């Protein structure tokens, strides 16, 4: 009897909890707007917003940031039939551009225009326009993303030489630009002109430590996007200082030995014909040394193995080790020259150590580093850097190249 | 006094020690280890602190096994005298209560931040406490058995997560090793020691062991597991998030797991695994600490039923859980507990051990003459 | 004259016979005279239930054709006349009627103040068949039937074995039934045996029609959702359990034997696990554990991820879910509970229907209604997959009773998920875990040998090691003889 009444009371309590309070935190995924990409520009007027403003839909703000939010899987009026005739899924997305001063305020302002609240769990890419990046520091711009509980630290950060919002509008018809960009960053095993992924976690590390760093640059034109070089950020201020072009990024990857695969193309010295080297492995070791009077110098040794993947000339024959040696030397020279011009740009033009030499000094000479770290960029200008490249052509692929018949 | 079926085996004692140690610290340790070291060598501090914890744990085990079948609440009085022993017991009860409360509070903070935004924390806390109560009224046997399920799951999940995190690990970030000498490591020793609080449970557990002789072995095994979990976590977190990056995160271990996605595996994102593991660990830390506290209260009140105390203490623990007003207070609360741990269970057991041995010698000498 | 003793005066006694049996119209009274001696006798038996041929051939013929030499005493009848094995003498009048009504033949002879009860029970019974509830691909094709003597015989038939003890006792206050307690005398832990008998002694109910009654009356925790005795129709399973040191209870009238103590892992094992090769079996066992987890947790995880923690699923999956759930009017938990109830109803309906219609029902219900519901936009296609997966995985649980448990626990998991998302699911698991570690079956922890750790017993837990490696009996059962052989 007592037991029964206990059960009854428990059941009533449970029902009470269920009906009155219910599911405090519950919200079905389809009733929320999942944003997967965000572009931030220096304020730029958006037509829709301007029109809304004219009707009085505005609030006091300096319009520091224009933020384009990319929402995925927007519901269509027809309801549940996302399939097209061909059975191919059409991914729908919607861009929403809002201006304001604080990222969070902008996101919440969106609730005045969207019926479904925004959730940031699936934010994949953040693209920052160059004008904004030159004005505001990375730490400030990313502060909200690093504080919010929804946003993962795996979101990738890009810089755009131009309007970042254009990147969010480009891409092949049925593709969501943010996913496209996310996929591009994964192509590092095909091309060495892509930097290692810069996730929020990585960028946060740089910003907190005050390190200089590079961010992948993405540009958009004619409705398509392309990864093109990198933006150079000054660690002290956290602001964008300039850009490296594709060639320089390629050299940066060679210098740091971070490549996962890609191609090095040169013209043969003699015939001016194409020779292409496909990278299989790549590594680099930097030795930092400090002389007695405090001069800092670096010896970089880049090594790579790979194959001769394309050969238009007749002067280089795969079967002939002397000519292979010659090809290797030509590739080595090309890499050294590239690295040389990159270092010139970093040391002379920008005066920013964006190639992690300071890090090597910290590891190898911690005491010296502690002394110089406060004016490291200036010391870096004076540092002498020597670079040795060694390329080994290990095989020549499927093609056989018989040696000419010896007499 | 202790039913034979309630006796636990050495392996179970070890598992309980591990489960009590692994608690709220899993998510914050990389940051708290770095706060005083500021060098990538924090993991060495964690390792050394583990060694210190081993030392402290051995002291506790050696002391408790001198009094087989008795918990600290009983033998404390026999070593230092009735009144001081009573005071000591009250302190230990307070310590265990505070530990239990701190664990639950951390859990509710993290749960409402990452899992249940919007649900009132009192609901989260209440559910957690009820389930914990349900387990603890079963006594030490079921507690030990549940822990034996939880621990392998924890170790497996954390090992998996560590291996997965290696993909964003950069060796350069944890170099140089001892670049600034041993001094920063030593500075970090105290903060990291706090993460190893837990071996004090042996003061009570030894009484329940089938063979108290194995207490030292059990406590050593019980501390080695957390060392094997903590060191890789700190090592990888620093290597993936960098020293400054780790320092800037409230819950660095969650952020470590949230820093990568692995396409192709079903989950792609693994923080759910980490949070589940962590809640399980908090649950185990809470239940055993709470059980120890209730046991103490029942002994202090002259052997009232421990079950009754378990029910009666629940409101007290709830008030303690609600006491910190914000997350800074919570971490402060944790630091205070850690401080108490170092004083009460780092040094004191050795002192008591020496006292106890001396007393026995003295008694033995006195015996023949009388 | 005392009411419960026989007088020896035939007319008086036969009068009582008639008087007491008047309301039982299926009782037949056959009067006859003994051959050679001028003594009357009477046989009383139930038509149809008693073995008519046996009575004709052995009793009537013997009594009529025999040459009896007076004086005919009870001893004389017993020792010289009745050439039958199963004979009971009843001095008193009490109890004879019940026996007679259950198929014994009562024999009354003039001048003897006693009644003889001869076991002539010949109930219509089923030949042993392959058990339906526990189908195997490989293994003996024999199952228990409803006759206790047949069932105990089947245990005996498993091989020459003098330590197999079958001790019978009666249970039931009004309807008395025989219950056999079977064990291996040189293996079983005597303490366990005493405990079994202690609990059987406590049973006090007028009738126990099925072993399920016994199970529920002797279990440790009556509020637990988990069964604390295993039921089986398979003699091989019972024998295997006895050899591990367990005790089997066989009740007359049901083919389901009970095995105690039981552990959770036993419920997920099938006798076939030991007949097939160990590697595939180990793989299948792991699959079963996964299946249990899936069938219990998948819907709740679905609810948790859809309604509470959308950040914990892959982005592409989230996008797909959003697209497919667009237009579904119900929250995930309503949708999931609704469909899970529907599938349970379908399953129940399929069970009750005549055999040939059952599967058709499943197809109609499962495929057509599911597809229609998706088409109509009531539920999302992903949920259909989830529900189908839970249903299919729940079929892999070898024990039907355990399957029921896990199936309805699923609803509590869903409730927890609907209230607290992933946190609720974890709390549910902790609650179930806490319950399981507290639960004991006849003093044996329910989760053993998983916890407390018994490494030697782990050879037969998640995986099954080669038979040659399993030379030890489960230590948790505290067997007298711990080894199986060399």
C-alpha cells in the first residue's frame, strides 16, 4: 500500500516536471538557423539593410563591422522535398548582411530579421576582409568566437584581400560557399601554396602569445573563389600588415617544411622547356646560433624527396643519373631563390618574422630569446639566414626511359 | 562492524582512488598547471606532482593499515586522543563534503554551459544528487562495482581522445624541455598537486579491504592511473593549443577536443565523448566523497546508520554546492580544497604515522615492566 | 468411525467412495471380485486421464485372474499382488481424492482398511519438440515439454552422471505441483542450495501455474526491471548451467526451467556460443552487446542530438537532418515516442496473430505505415531508420524476457533524453548502472563477472576463448570443484 502510494506520488511529480517546466533547453535543430560561415568587413552598406534603415529599422551604432552570416539548409516554401528531379540534393543557403559594432550584437540583431534563432555550433569558416583586418586586431575581432560556448575552436580563419562578403557569395551554383572554402583548405596534399589550417585554436595561440602569423588569403571574382597567398599579421598589434603572393606562400611552405604534397615547376636552363617535380616528402630543420657578440643567425636545411613527374625536355633523361643530378640542382636553385625572395620581403619590406624563426630561437636558445623577444621583429631584420636545399628525385614514375644504345 | 560482503578487494580500492582523483580537474588541469609554470614543461610538473602524491598516498596507506577494520574516524582518536581526534574527524568530514560539493558544482557549471544552456542549474544538480544518493545507499560494495565499470570507460575514452588530438599536436610547442630550468616546474608543483587529491579516501577504504596489507599497493596503482591520464592530456593540450592559448581557455581540455574535426568517423566531433566521460568521473568522485563524509558523520554521532546520514547530509551538500556565486568563486573553492588537501593529507598522515609507531614502541616498552 | 480412516467394511467404504465422488462425473468406479478368494474390490480412476490399457492389463486382469490365498492383508496385496512400480499406500482418507483426480487409480479391497494409490497418470502430452523461443542453428533439437518426469528424464539423458541430483518438492497450497530442484552435488555451492530451498520454503500461494510465478516469488529484488532467474526450454542449457555450479528449478506443467543465479551476461549468451568456433562467436557476442546498447539508447541519443545538442553531430549530418525534418510538425521526442510505441504495438500484434499472418502484419505495419508516415510528413525518414535499427537490434538478444526489459527501458531513456538531452541519457545510464551494481541474484552480483573484476572469468564474457582454454568454472559461483578438466 505504502509502496503503491509512493509510486503514485513519484509519477505525479514526474508528470508535473514534464508538463510545467518541460524541456528547458530543448529546441529542435530544424527550428534553428545553423550558420556555417561568417564574413566580416569594414562597414559596407548592404542594399536590404539600407532599405530597412530608411524605413527606420536602425539603432545607434558606429557601423564598424559589416558581417555576412551564411545560414545553411534554409527552408523552402515547398517543405520537405529537398530532392531535385535528378536525385541530386540542392543545398540551399542564405546570406544575411548586418552592420554593427559588436559581433554578438550583430548576431542577436539578426533575430529581428530571422524567425529561427542562430546557432553557431557548426560555424566552419570565418573570413575577414583586409580593410577590417588592417584596422582592428585579430584578438578583438575573434574575441566573441573564442568566448561563445557554441562555436568550436576548429572553425577556420581566413583573410580576404577584398570584400570578404564576396567570398560568401561565390562558388559553384549548388554549393554552399562556406563548405567549399572549408574543402579548399584540405587540399594541402595536392598543392603547396596552401598554408597549414589556421583554426581558431591556432590563431588564438598566436594572438595570445603575441606571435606573428600568416592567414590564408581567399579572394573572389566572377562568382568564384580562390586561395591566393596569405596575409601577414603583426603579432604585437594583431593587425594585418600586408600580403604574400602565391609564390611566396609556396616558398614559405618550403622554408618551414610543412608541405604535404604538391608540384614544383621550372624551366630547363638550356631548352626552356617544362620540368615538374612532384613532392612526396618535405622537411626542414632550422638551426639557430647566437654568436658571442649576440648576433643571431639561422641555418635552414630543407630536404625533399619526390619524383620527376613531367618532363618536356630531351636534355634530362631519367635513366641518366648525371642528368637527374642536374635536374635536382635546378630544382634546388629554384627553391632557394624563392626562399631568398620571401626572406627579403619579410626581413626588408615588412620586418616581420612570419616564418617562425623566433620560435626556433626560443626552442634552441631560450635564454637569448627571453632577452630579445620584446624587439624580435627588429632583431629579425638583422638576422642572417642561410638556406640549403636538397632535393632528391627518387623515382620517375611509370614512364621508362631507355638509355641510348651504347656503342 | 563491517559486513563481510561489504569487503572490497585491493583492485577495487585502487579503482576507487583513481576515480576520486579523476574529477573536475580533467578539464582544467592544463590551464592550472600552466598558471604557475608558464613554460611548456607543465607536464613535468604534473608528473612530479604525481610522484609526490604517490608519497603522500603511501603515508596514508601505511597509517591506515596499522588499524585494520578501523576508519580514520575511529583510529584518529586512538592516536592523538579523544578530543583532538574528534576535531580531526570533523575536519575530514568537512573536507569530503566540500570535495563532493565542488565536484558537483563544476559539473553543473560545465553542463549548463556546454550541454544544457537554459536548464536551471538546480535541476541539473538535483538529478545528479538523487542518482548519487541512490548509488551510495547501496554501500561500498556497489560503489566499488560501479567504479569498476566507469574507470575502464574513462581510460578508453580519454586514450582515444588523446590519440585523436595528436593530429593537431605540434612538437615545437612543447619544446624546449626545461628551457628555463627546473624553477618554473617547481613553482607549478603545488597547483598540480591539487589535481591528485583523492588518495585520502584510503583512510576509510583500508578498513573495508579484505587484505589491508595490500593498501600500499592499491593506493600506488590508484595514483598511477591518473598520472597516466593527466600527463598526456597536459602534454597534448599544450602541444596543440600552445602555452598562451591554453592559458586563455577556461576549460582547455574541452577546447582541445573542439579544435579538430575528423571527417569520415561517425562522430566527427568528439567533445560529447569527453563530456560524458567527465560527467561519469564527477559522479564517481562525488559519490565516494559523499559516502566518506556520511560515514564520518554517522561515526561521529556514535554509530548512527550511515544510510540515514546519507539522506540527512543531502541538503547540506546542496547548500555547499550553491554557495559559490560565480565561476571564479568555484575555482577559488577548488583552490581552498586543494590547500586543505595538501595540509591535511600530504603531511599530516606521515606525522600521525610516526606518532602511532612511537606510541606503539612506547607501549611495548612499558608493557613488560607493568 | 473416524472420518479420515477406512473401516475395512467394504460396503461402508464403497459407500463413502460413492458419496465423495458423486459430484465428479468423470470418475469411474469399477467393482470386481478377486480371483480365488471371495473378496470384493473396487477401482476408482478418472476416465481419460488414467492409463486405461494399464488398468485393464495390469490391475483388473491381475486382480481377477490371480489365485489369492487368504488372509489378504495390506502387506500381501502390496508384496504379492500389485506388480506395479509406483504405488502409494494411504491409511488415511485425506488426500486420496486429490491424487485420484490427478490420474492415480485408487484400489480398495474388502477387509483391508487401506486404500492403494497406483500411479496410472497418462496425461496427453506433447512429444519433445525443438523449443520455439530459443531457436538455434546448431545444437540439440530437443526442448522440454509440460511433463516434469519427462523433463527430468531429459536431464538424465544428457549422459551418465551420478552427481546430478534431482530433488522434488511440492509447491502450491491448493493446487499442488511438483517442483524439481536439480544440481550437481559435487559442484554446487551448498550455501547456494540452502538459499534456494529457503526461498522455495517461503512460497505460499494456492497455485503456481508456470515457472514465472516461482521466478517472481524467489527473486531478490521485486522492483527491478531485470529478471533474476533465467528461463529456458533447452535441456542442454540447463545441463551447462548445472555444470557451472548453478541450480535449476523445473516445475511440473511448464516447459520453462529456471536457472539461478543469473548474471546479465548470461542473458546475452546463447548455447550456440559454445558449439560454434570461438572467433566468430566472440565477434557475434560483441555484436550482441552493441545491439543491446543500440536498442536501448539509439532513440534517446537521436532525441538528445536533435533537440538539445545539435553541436555534437557532424555538420553534413546536421544539414541532412534539417532538410529531412523540415515540415515535420512534432518535436523529436514526440515523434520518437510515437513511433517506438507503434513498433511495440506492431510487435505485440504480430505475436498474437496466427502464425501465417504474423509476418505479413510486420511488413504491412513496418514498411507501409512507415513509408506512408514519412510521405505524409508526419515523421522524418531518419527516425524511421532509428526505429528500425532499435527494433532489429532488440531481436538479437537471445533471451526473450531480457529483450522485453531492454525494450521498455528504452522508453525511460527517451524520457530522460527528452528532459535533459545528452546529460539525461548519461544520468539514465548511471541510474541503470547504479541499479545493476546493487542488484544480486541469489547473492551473486548481477554484473559479475564483469565487476567485480574476475579476470579468470572474463574468458567467457565479451568474447569466448577457445574451449580448451576454459578449464575453470566461474569462480563467482564458488563451486566445490573449480576445474572442468585437465
